[in-house]
C-alpha cells in the first residue's frame, strides 16, 4: 500500500495473505461498525471473524494439489479447499457472485492459476466468529 493506493507485488502474485505478516491490533469497538482490511488487502475483519485471502498459486501450499473439480466446487458452492463437507468460504471472497459463471470460464481461470509462478505460503487459518 502506498499513499496513492495499492501496487501489485509481482513476486507474490495471488499467493494470499503472507504467513509472515502479523496483523496489527485494531480497535474492536470500531470493528463492530466497519469491515477492516489490512494495508495489503490480504486480511479482513468483519462480523464473520477474520479471513485471509487464499494462496491461489500452483505450489503445494496453494492449489498445486487441487483437481479442477475441487476448484469448481470452491467457486460454485463456496466450499473451503473445494472439499465436500468443508466449511463455507468466508467474506470477502465473493463466491456467490462467481457461482453462476459457466464451467468453461471457471476451467479457464483454473488453467491460468495452474500456469502462474508457485509461491510457498501457508495462509493462516481463519478465525470464525463465535468459535
Ligand atoms: C475470479 C476471482 C477470484 C478467484 C478465482 C478466487 C478464488 C478463491 C479460491 C479458490 C479460494 C479458496 C481457497 C482455499 O480454499 O484454500 C478463495 C478464498 C478467498 N478469497 Fe477469493 N477468489 C477470487 C476473488 C476474490 C476477491 C475479489 C476477494 C476479496 C475482495 C477474495 C477474497 C478471498 C478470501 C478472503 C478468501 C479466504 C476465504 C476463507 O478463508 O474462507 N477473492 N478465493
């Protein structure tokens, strides 16, 4: 983040919230009325808890071991890791907005993601409100 807005970091393209980045403290009173993002826009605090953007690169810590079917399940049904029985994907991942995309388009996105530079990064586990 800069004083003119965000600048993409090509070395970390689509690799999700950096596991080395500790979130700064926030005012929990303010957080009751706002959705807060960290400066890198990789983590968000809201009524659902705290979510961290996923590693979508083809490393084993990302989607490297995912099948196309898993990706379609994540995007169309909002399932974490695209696995049956896993928890729902949290906001701000707008999966509901993508769920109507034709399979052909989702498959093209998956093929693109499998083609980018793998980045090793284990994204921290989400903190789900009330759990
Ligand atoms: C075409 C665009 C997008 C694609 C292909 C995509 C893909 C994905 C996938 C596959 C996951 C699941 C990762 C996993 O289970 O390990 C995910 C999670 C996530 N995405 Fe997206 N995403 C997109 C757009 C967005 C946007 C626009 C945002 C935020 C504004 C976002 C925020 C997140 C967050 C916070 C998570 C983690 C959710 C959780 O832990 O429950 N995504 N995304």
